[in-house]
C-alpha cells in the first residue's frame, strides 16, 4: 500500500497548484473589476457639480435570425466638440451658478514639456487662482504652473498647433495638473475650433437636480462623481472593454489550466488510494460515500489554498497593473479599483472547480462493485474508459475542423476561431492522454532501448503499462508548451507582420516626427516648399467604430484608422486590391480587406469617428496592408476635425529621387522652427514603431510565466508521486536481479519517455495553431519565433 507521505506529497502539489491558480484568477479579476469601475482621475473638474459632454459610447442594436435584439456599445476615443450654445440651456437650470465651456489642447514649452492648454475661465472648475500675478487678459498673456520654473513678467515661447509664439507670463498657479491658461478667446483660437467646446463644467448649488441638467441637454451625457474624469481623458474609458475581455479570458484560461493540472493530480492520488477505497466498498460503503470522502479530502486541501490565494491575488493584481502602466500598455489615468470581490470570486471559483475535478477523479474508484473491488486495485487499468476516448477524439476533430474556418477568415474572426481551436485540441489531448502515453511508449521507447537496452526496456514497459499515470504527467507538459508557444509566437508573428507591412507601405524618403504631443499641421505645408521635395503627407492616427460582419453576425468594433493628407498615393503603398487613395476626399473611406467584407467600390459604410460623430462614408478603395496601416483610411482633415488634438502623428516626405544633402539640410531647417520636430529615415522610424508595438508582449510574457509556473509545480509533483507509488515495483526489480543503476536508469528514462511524449504533443498543437495564424496573417505557414521574455 502507498505510504502516507506519498499522499501528503500529492496534497502539497494540489495545494500549490490551486493556490497559484487562485492568485492568477484573482489578479486578472482585479484587472476586470478595474475595467468595470475605473475612471480617469478627476483633476480639472473637481469643483464642478457635473460635467456635460457627448455620450461616451457608440451604440447600435443588432438582431440575428432566431434571437432577440442585442445592444452593442463601443467607446469613443477622442474628446468631442460641442457648440458653445449648449451652455445657454444649462445656465437656465435652477441652482446653476455658472457654466464653463472648457476647451483642451496640447501646448509644448521650449524645453519640450507638454502642458494642457485651456481658457482661464476653466480654472474655476479646479478651482485654481494665481499664487502670484494675475489672470491673463491679452492674447499674448498666459498663466503657467509654478512647477514649470517660469517667472511672472518673463516671456516664454509656447507651441500649440503652429510655430512657437511668445507669451508673457502674468501669473502662476501652484496646484492642479500641468496646464497653461490663456485668455478665453485666445484659447478658443488655439484649440482650432472657435465656437466649440470639449465639455461644459457646471458650477451649481448642492440641491441642483441632475435630472434637470439632463433635461436641458438632451442627447448629451451628464457626468457626476468619479465619472467626471471620463470627460477629461477618454483614453481610460476607451481601454475598459479590452481590459474586461482580457481579465475574463485570461482568468478563465488560468482556471481551465488549473482544472487540467489539479484534475490529473487528484486522479492519480485517487488511483493510488484505490485499495483503501476498495476496502471501504467491501465493508459496505456506498459509491456516494466513497465519492464524498474523495471530495472532502480534496476540499481540505483546496480550502486553505484558495483562501491564501484569494488574499494574495489582490496584491498580484496591483503589481500586474503597475507593470502594465510602466510598459505603457495602460494609459496613465487608468486607476486601480481594488475591492474584496476578485478575491472572493477567485476563492469561490477555485472551490467549485475543485469539487468538479474531485468528483470526476472519484468516479472509477467509487463505481467498483464490492466483490471485484480488491482485484480491481491490483494494477493500473490497461485502457481508459470508452467515453473518454470518444470524447477526446471528438474534441480533436472539432479543433482540427475549425482550422478551415481560421484559414478562410481574417481579423477578429480568425482570432476567435484560433482560440477555440487551441482549447479544443488541448482538452482533446488531456482526454486522450493515456492513449498518447501508450503511443509515446512505443515510439520513444524504441529510442531509449537503443540508448540503454536493459534500463530502456524496463522504462518502456513501465510507461506502457501505466498509461493513466503517465497521461497525468504528460498533459500539463503538453499544455504549458502549447500555451506558451501559441501565446508568444502568435504575438511575435502579428508584430513582425505589422512591422513588415508598415515598412512595405512606407514610400517616404524622410519622416517628420515629434518628441512632444505631435507635429503641428503647418509643418507639412512648410515642407512642400523645400526644393527637392515632391510630396508631403501628414498622417493623423485615430480609432473609429464600425459594424463588421463576423461569422454571420454583425459586431461593433473599434478599428485603428489613419487620416491621410495630400499626395497619399505617392507616399503610401497600401497594397491596393481595388480602387485608389487619390479618391480619398470628403467623407470617403478606404478599408482593409480584413474588415471590408466584400464591399464594392462606391458602396457606403456607416462608421463613427473618434469623437463619436456618425458619418456615411463612400468606399473608394480596399487594400491588403491593414496590419501596417490600420483597418480604415480617411481624409486627414476629416479625422483632425473630430479629434481631441489637431496635431499630426507624423509627416511622410518624398523627394525627387534620393534626398540630397541640400534637401536634408533644408528639411532640418524647416523642422528647427518647430519645438520637438525632427526628420528621421524610414529605418529609424520603423524601429521606433516596432519597439512601441513590442511593449504589448509584456502581458503575454507575464501570463506565460505565471501559468507555466504552476503547471511546472503540477508536473514535478505528479512525477514525484508516480515514482514514489512504484516503490514496491522497484523493490521487486531489485530482488529479481536488477542493479541499482538499472533501476534508477529505468526511472529516469521513463521520465524521458513521458515528458518527451508530452513535449511532442504540445509542439504538435502549437505547430498547427501557430502555422494557421501565420497563414492568416502573412500568407505563409511560417510563424515568428518568440523573443526572449522580459528582455527588451
């Protein structure tokens, strides 16, 4: 009979596995809760009772055949523009003392620091008053933060959406965010949209009714409390849906992984104690009583693991979010929403999962008839149950059948089908692990026999005879290898493909970039006058919302987009499938083939611009390089008119032939007139873009390291338990003449067979899925190798 120490070892393995799983589920639960509850910090609107702005979400209602209508929402990503006349309606609400039409635009100092520009009337929303000096009155006056080092009466040069201009500092403010305050009329001009405001701050008495404000501003959002921060920085609201999806997806993956690993451990533990359970059945215990005992023993291990893991998950979630902030994966204003809910939810999920896997593990030992109980425990079963083989084969077939969907789809459809394929294949491998172990014993067993005839034969026989035991070990090995390679290689393939497409699409000889908030709109016009320059195309990045057909359903998606200025056809090679970029005028649009959905030239598509404005755009082109350029191309002036900032991201410059030294010097002379703007070559621009995209790898590396860690614990524990349970068998080998070296060698070589089989199974799953992804992304079934984790 197995020693009690063996059972303690298995319990310790289950404990650590469930603890780490609870930590992971809870950590991503923190991220999910933050996505549900987080708002940008309220800084400039602290004194406002409410902030009135455009709705933060785009919404449509869709209906699939045979289902109820479904409301779909996606957040807008830019500050809106509302006519200042809205303020007049709000001022008529009882209890309202003042309504401030707030405008916001980036301002760059001569030292390269970026400030937020506003009219002085917006200072009342903080509230802020000069600690020295006075408020700005003339067009050339400004109030700056005391932390800027400016002095009252001195002249500073500030750049908004043009060349740097001189302003006299009339006052300093000592608190609040880094902001530059101008005279209200000046701020309206510098914002680029006189007569419009980004939001309206309402200063009102305490008893002012919010419902009265909503009635005075129909169709607009009235934000109160913490939600006022969304009017300051829409980036936080824009990233919320992604964080919710990410937290739910990775938390679910962690839980499923824990089920597979812990299920293997509990199943092996139950088989090792089968004689004890058989004795209980022989003396009259019912199957339910045996199952109850197995479940209770599992819960005794799971209860402290889940409790400790739930507490630790809160700290892990905070650390995860901090790392994502540090690497730029999350916007600075995305705050941490911390409550006991993620810890309680991860505790409950772990306990429920433990009950499920314990019940599954107890099915065989509780179902043996008493008269056969003792005989049934003499050895491991020679083959798995038929239901397990059939179910596993169906899961593998289902996973492989989705390969056709993946190869025939693109974009989000391909990603969704790929995820389902990975999970189906891994569940199939887990169910068929005993069969895979037997196959591995025959194939790899031959190799170890050739390496060591005596020990190899013993190892091959042992691995084949105890397939369920070997299957419990190889499953987590296959799981972690497949998961790691699919996660890391998939990200690397997408990034390399995006970088390659961006480089292929770039026909510019020089690219003008900014180290500050962006490139002023006047730069492109100034560059066009440089001798030797034949084209200068400003590029303005944004995010648009559009309904996309996916797997027969309409889904509202947020899509990366670019606004292109003049001469786009000479500086951008989009890989056109039909149409041309010269037709980008007014509200026309070019779509990538991933989202075009068979759109014809001249047809119309409804989309929502960055500030939530709805337009009907005429399709003028369909192109192939969506990963490098974004899925939607629009006219630059249209994008800038509905963006929070009129500044461009960069300017593509084409020369008549290679840029001569004289042309390069002239370009440098033009860029020197603007703070932070400089000209770089395409290689340097591509490297910076690739480095920016690779910050997204951080999360994948964290996920792989965390899940791989607790899978490794399960592998080591399962292997040690399997070896420990073979003590009688190993002792018998010694008695019949096997040497100590041969016995030890057989144990090591059996480990090679089992772990090698798991590695091959994991590599097979990873090869199929990563090749499918690479085919969808690049057209070639050759995925990119993942980079070294945490090294950049």
